[in-house]
């Protein structure tokens, strides 16, 4: 079902069966010549049916539609492979575009998790059930790279691209300066906190994310149109909540390391999580996967601040108080 938020700007909820996220918010801008679809859902039948039904409801011709993808995660991007044709423009930020175009396989990610203490059998199980593996793209559309400050026009709207790295290396929102709407992807969410995880070497995603929050806090935003859950009317208030959440997380990680060196996996097992499980052992492996990536992101942030250091034990990375 589609909902009109502004003249010729609609929201379509694309279901994510079996995911705690529930659905992806896809946004459609209708123009006289071309339409713009912002984020798509997974490459699966339920997503395709919801997208086509929503486009039909609002009278948006798929053959005259282009796509803007806020970031590389499969729940926002993968369905584009089924929807695009040779006349379609698919916009994506440069860093995420480069990552996808140079993607080889999951083994590098698996090795990174194993290095950080995640048992290899659980790594394999997590990857085999990962939505990006099961419902990701099997063919890559040609994409047009987007940089911070680029203008993307459709109909009566001129959106400004706002680079907000952190959730992914190049995550980029769209800002509509007249209505002061921010299409935030997964940068700012209500009810849940975006997963700020680390799955590769040489990055500091939490540092980037906190800097991106500060960047958006300086903007005039009257309404946030997020990639999941409900719309956000108090953008700065939600940013303050997210900043506080990560400050508390960092303090928790430092407290955990007071008992001695920990791997990323061990740190995650001792952190507090909003999940109905009696113990870490009872966590679904998919939730362990995301929890560990978030723990690593916080550990790497603290290492960058000089508050902790890293070492190794039997080939597995550990972190300890500096």
C-alpha cells in the first residue's frame, strides 16, 4: 500500500519476511518524464510483488523509472536487478558502488570474522543464511556514481546528496531543501538503532557515523523519511538519542575489558542486547553476526582514541585496555 507524503512523493512498504526489521521503506517520486525510486528491497518474490503493486497503485510506470540507492545492503539494493532495464539509471554513492563492483566473494569477510574470534562453523552458518547471500544481486546494473553535494532532480524536486558514511562506507542520504525532508536510508532510524558494524580491515565506521550524525544535526530537517520503521519528526532529538546510545556502548566495552583482553566475539557476548534470549549461546547465529560486527566497530573506535590496544592470542585478535 502506498502513502502520499508530499505531492508526487510516495512511501511504499516493502516486506522483509523473517527479518526483525519488518520492512523497507521505498520512496517513489513521480515526474512528468521519469520517476525516481529510492531503495528497493531484497531480490525475492514478496518484495517484487509489493513494489509492483505499489507502483501500480500510484500510477508510476516502471519502464520510466530510475533508482537511487542509499547504500549497498541487499535489503535496499538487490531488487533493482529485477526492476531495471537498458534505459534505467541507477544512482549509488561512489564508495559503496566501488565496493560492490569489486566484490569477489564472502571469504574475505569470513576471514575477518574468524580473526576476531567468531568460530568458523558459526561464520559459515551465518553467511549461508545472510540475506545478502540468499536474496542478494546475481547481476549488477551499471551504476551512476554519486558524490556529496550532487543534485538529483525528478519532477518538481531537486534533491541534494548528503554523504553520511558509517552504516556503510559510503552511505548517502537525500535532502529536499524546500520541504526540509531528509530521506535518511539507514543513517537515522526510529525505534531501533542502525547497525554500525565493521566487517573489513582498515576502517573506523563508528567514528565516521558519529561525524555523520553531527553533520546532519547542523541541517534544517523538519521530517526524516527513514529506510525502516516510522517517520521521524524530531531529527535533532533522535540524533542526540543515538549519540547517547553509542557513548553508553563505548563505556560498556571499556568496562568489559577491565577483566582482561577480549576478542570481538567475546566482547559481543558480554554486551547488553535488546533480544529475547536467555544467554549468548541461545542467540541466533545471524544476531551473533551483527552483534559481533558492532562490537568490533566500538573496539576499533576506542583503539583510534588511544584508549585500548590490540594484540593476538593463538592467531586471534584481542583488545585490551591501553
